[in-house]
């Protein structure tokens, strides 16, 4: 039996399932359109609720047997949910009846599927017209619902692009991320914002394109500093004609479109001509532009000769973790790479993980014409057809076996191995630190979630509480939270009162959203090394902390323990205080733990360094949050206090009168002269400043 046949058998493919069961009754149908489902793709949903008592008290295979009897033999998507209504798994099927019947039999090839079925208390179904629609809908629902038993992308940030605007007489060059709503030419994607910034800097030196805003451009009376340092041609003040500037823009488009050799040849010829005419100053300008272009290309790594537009994916599995490396090639140039570490069951084959990852990856991103893989995926032709449908043009997916394309996938695979090796090394170090942390502070086992708290303010003003989170893989930044101190009963500068408010708000909400502190289960029972089921996100990270670290001494700890006691969770969360040592020197910190005298750790103890790093991170986050709030207050205008005056009207008022103080002195007759200010709004503004 081939590996692909084994994988199909393991998953319970349609060919291995028992004959379909007769449909008992017809289901009412309605058309639904999930968000981001793709262009011109609609889905037909079964609007069906089980008869009262059909699945009352049933769970697992029993409830699935009850539900499967009324399913059609048609393609669609199914959702498995637990008693709390949380989605456990989203899957697609060529035949809903056959696929779901496989779950109802109660025979499973992996503990993961068995555990998933045992927790299922109900299911929901969506019937689609084609299997392609089912694939697209499945990817959309997985990204939106993040079911615990699916393969999940951990990092789903959008990619940055370079934008050459087309809505101005002198186009500018900018970094762009998000929807392509602005008119112009987009080039990318780039792997990181840093890569875009470096490329734009070099392109400015090469083509002297402006990067200022349109309002800045319109208000210039003399060239800015970028013109002086030869990174802009100065079209704003007429230092270059619109025609000559348009030629620079055209050259930049040619370069970014892959015609770099043509551009370099033309610039080289112009430099030679200027030199022959003894115009050495102009020749030096062309020389610098050529050097800048060479600098751009030197940072692009491998530039293939036979691949114009492609994304290259390589997957590597080791130590129960997965790394997928992605390289982006556009216009024959390498625009960088990014490593992903999706959450996936270690028992899953590489092809299944990569196939699910690809469907989610392109759910909201533009698709290139060619996708190169290091490993074949299930339903490869179906996935290519689905992506072609979404893109409106042909998209090919292949696993190259020879030539330059094979070299590209091999290079991506090598990068995936190295990235996963580094991650495993970091995880191992973090695991040792957490084990040492547990031994030092007398915990029963290494903590999975550590929350660290601190306050930041200046004389009690703009007070902010901050929480950072760390786990087995380091800092978990999407779990960070800030708390704007709102209580009017707290004396300005009262750190104890601020910490009480932060603790009250944090754990009251945690109790409301996630119930009581969960009891963790064994790794064998969970099928992984993660914590219990009560998770804040579907990525498997717990919502409840094992340990909270408070930046403060005995006074802070007294306030914190009082709140935990009032909420009835003082024995379920370990609270540790960190007080600055004598002379506030690092290494002399004192630790406060319930039931023990305060103590210090040896200066060179790795656990001490670990705790210091946690404390420094919460300091950084708290101070940054405080500064952002203070800055917002500093630029706050009295116009912000007027109900009905939004950013647009505020901008119009300030552009017309200059200052908020001048607006306060204006009469109603003067206010109504501004576009967008009606007589009613003018009276609203006037009355705000003239109460009598």
C-alpha cells in the first residue's frame, strides 16, 4: 500500500466508508454567504434542528448516529461541537453522509479522533453545490472559529507590499498593508515590514521618488531634507519637471516588474553619455543610482531564471512540531521568506498538515500563478481548482522533481529544518527554565501560563495597568492586556489601589468568561503536552494562569491576595511578589510567596535571570502603554469633547480657523461657511463654547 493510500485509509476516505443510509426526510434549504468565502461562491445550508429528544443526553458516537440518518449524500462542511457550544473540529466531505457515518461507527485510527468524537455533543452542517465550495468554506471557518482539533495557523498577519500611487500627478512610493483600496500599482508580497523599508530606501536612492504625504507635498515652498540628501527629485517645488519625474516612476515600475536588466542598461548608457559630455556631476548621479539598484538585488537572495511568479512551500516535522517555510518570488525576484509553526497533531502526516495550511493561508491573500511544494498534499488537484476559482485565473500546484524549481524547494526545506531546529532549542531551554522555576517556588509542576503585572503612571495621571503572558514557547504577545485605571475612588499615585482594580477586573472577567479555574489533565489523556480544555484561544493555550507575578513587595501582595480571596480563587492561582532589592540593584530582588518568608536567589541563578526578563518585559509594556495614553491626552483637542464632531469635521474646522481657540471664538455665521458644517452642527459647536 502506498503512503498516500495509507493516509487516505487513516482519515477514513469516502471509498472506505460503508454504503449510504437512506435519507429519512428532506431538509429545508437556504443560501448563506460566509465572510471571505470568495468571489461568486454561495453555499446552500441545511436549516435543520434535531427533533426534541433525538439526542437528549447523548454524546460521542451515539449522538452522531442520531444525526447522520438525515444527512444528504452531497458535498458540504460539518462542525463538531461540545456541550458548551465550542467548535471542536471543522471538516469538509465529498459526501456528508458517508464521512459522518465513519465517525458514528466508533472505530478510530488515532487517539485524537477518538477524543474528538467522545467530546462531541452536537453537529452542524452546510451543504454546498461542489466540493470546491466545501474546501473554500472549510478554510474560512477554520480561520474564523479556530477549532482545537484542526491544523491552525498561529501567525496570520497580512503581508506588506510596495505601493506606487496612481492618484496624484507626482506618484509616491509607500509601504502598504491591508485592503488595496488606493489607486496605484502594488508590488509584493514581502516577507516582512523591514524588507519593505530597506527596499524602499534603496529605491528612493535609485529613482528619487517621493515618500511624503499629499498634504505635505502640497504645502512645500522649498525642497525638504530628502532632496538635499539625494533621495527625492523634489517634484513638490518644481526641482524636476512632471515629465522627467514620470520617467523616473516608469523606470521604478519596470524594475519592480522584473525588467531590472533593462533599467540598469538604460542608466548605464546615460552615465556613459554624461561622462563623454564631461558632465561628471550628472554621471555621478547615475553611478549612485546603479549602486542603489545593485544593493536592492543583493538583498533579494536567490533570483531564479525560470520562475517569474511563485510561492514555494516546504514542510519539516521533528520533535512533535511542524515548520512550514514560505518563499515569495515575484517578477523573477525573491521578496523574502517567512517561517510558520502551525498547531497540528503530531500523528498527522506532512501532506495533510501542508494541505490544510495552504487552504487557510490563501483564504484572504492573493494567489500567485504557481505554487511549488516540497511534499505532495491530499486533494492537490481540488485545491488548485479551488484557488483558481478564487483568483479568477489558473493556479498550478506541483512538487518539482528536477531543475531550478527543485532547487528552490530544496532551499526552502533546508530553511525549514534550520528554523525548526532553532525553535526546538529555544523550547528546550524554556522548558528547563520553567522546571527550575517550579522547583524554586515550590510548584507541583512547571507552569504553562505565567501572567506578570505592573502599573505605570506619573503622579497618578494617565495610570495604566499592564499584563504580559509567558508560556513554554516564550512570551505570548497576543495575550497581553492593558488596563486603563478608571476608578475615581483611588487616590492618585496609590499603587495598591491600582493593582486591586487590575486584579478585580482581570479575574472577574476570567470567571465570567471561562468559569472556575480548570483542573488540568494528563498529557496522555489530552493527546498532547498541553494543559486542560479550558483555553482562551483554540490554539491550546490556557485561559487561567498557573502563576501570577506581581511587581511589588508585601504591600502589593496583601492587596492582590485580598482580591483573590474575595473571588474565592486564592488557593487556585499561585501569586508571587517581586520586590526590588537594596539600592534597587538587579540580582538583589526579594520574593514573597504565601507560607514562606521572603527570600532572594543567588545572583547567577538562571531562574533569577528568567524572572528578571519577565519583569523587564512587563515594565516595557506598561511604560509604553502609559506613554501612548499620555501622548493621546497631550494632543487631545477641546473639539473632541463635542458630540457629533468626528475626525472629518474636526479637520475641516482646524484647517479653516487654525486652532481650537479660534473655533471657540467663531460665530455661527462663520461656522456654517465651512463645507460639512450645517447650521445645526454650527449651533452645537457654538453652544459648547458659549454656555450662557
